[in-house]
C-alpha cells in the first residue's frame, strides 16, 4: 500500500495493495461506469433505475468539477471536506472527513492531516442516513478507522510528520 499525491502538498489518496488505481481514480471510474451504477441501483432496489443512473453520473461530474476547482485553489479543501461527525468539529489531529456537494449522493471519505491537507481513504454512493446502516458505507467507515490508526501508528499527527512519512515510505 502507498499514498499517491493527487495535488502534492494538500490532497492525497490511499492506493491499496491489489488495486490498479488510488481511491480517487478508482471511485471516479466506478461512478462514471453506467454498468456499475445500474447494477448498484438494481442491488439496492431502486424503483427508477434510469433516473438513478443519470443522477449518479451527474453527481460524479459535480464531484470531478469540485476536484478540478480544488486543483486551482487548495483553500477549497476545507469547504469540500467536512467533519464526518459533528463531535469532530474543531478536531485538529487526524479527524475523519467526508467530501460532498449539496444534494449529491456520492461521498469521498478522507483523513484530515492538517489545514488544507487530506488523504482520501475511499468513497461510496450514499444510500442511508447513517454510515453504519448500509454495508458499503459501513465498509468505508471501517477503512476510515483503519487509515487513521495506520497513520497514527506511523507517527503522523500533522503536515510535517505526514510529509516525513511519505518521504520514508512511498518510494
């Protein structure tokens, strides 16, 4: 496993062993794959599959546009990624975050390293209010917890320790 730079210095993504791409690229490929989204809709008993697919493809475009804007202005990261739980508001050390746009069913999940520095751990199509109430979001919650522990176990607690970790472990 390694961590790939999306926008060096402020946005990164886990690249898990056995995966061809890092989590951001993997998710964007899935979310723009009509066959995948249609199967997802069928497996989740969506009544109007065609509308569901069209809306998720639009959601993926909106997420990609947000990422493109972040590439031009990294200060937007703090407005795109929000605390996963209200009790983490103001938490500074490796807080769990969700990246989303208003009225969008796609979520990117990340660990906030420091101001304007995030590592994407995964993402999902949101199908329930609480992450624990759907198998895919529950898996993403577990990945978030694992990633936070992994970073903590490797001495990451701010930008400096994160960049030192990347230098030592990401060759």
